[in-house]
């Protein structure tokens, strides 16, 4: 399914640059639907707290259950790092676009014009 990563001997596979995870982590309570269960009582929040990671894959919403505890604590910084990566990528594209536009608006130098006419 995913690409397999190999690491050189003597190096650790734990790199913050690889700890990127897209999506949204949401905690939810749920009701089981059994009429005699405590969750059927009005005002009861239900069973939980269950954690779900939701993201888009090939234009479809995919939800994965994240076990409560260390897995949630591990997922949160991965999600934050992905958001940071997206923000930095967006800034890079804006700078690149500005440079490209400036290059288009710059008048052609005599040397460039001579090369173009060859």
C-alpha cells in the first residue's frame, strides 16, 4: 500500500521530518443503541471518548479509529507538523510565484535580445 523506507545502518528511523500525518483528530462519545444501556438515558453523553482521524483520500473521506492514550498523544504532533509543512509549502509557492511574475515583467537586456535574435 505505502512506500517502504529503509534507513542506513546505525541511524534511527525516528525523524521529525517523516512524522507528518494529514487529517483531523476528533474525540466523540457514541451511543450503542441498546435500550437498557446507560447511554440511552437522556442527557448521558454515551460511551467514549473514542478518537477518530478523518482525512480525504482520492476525493473520499476516510476515517480511522485512533486508540485512546499514547496513540492520540503521538498523533497530535504529527498532525500539527503536517499543518506546519502545508503552511511552509504555501509560503514557498507564493515566493516562487512572485519571482516568476517579476521575471516576466523585467525588460529584456541587450544581451538577452541578441541571443534571442540568433
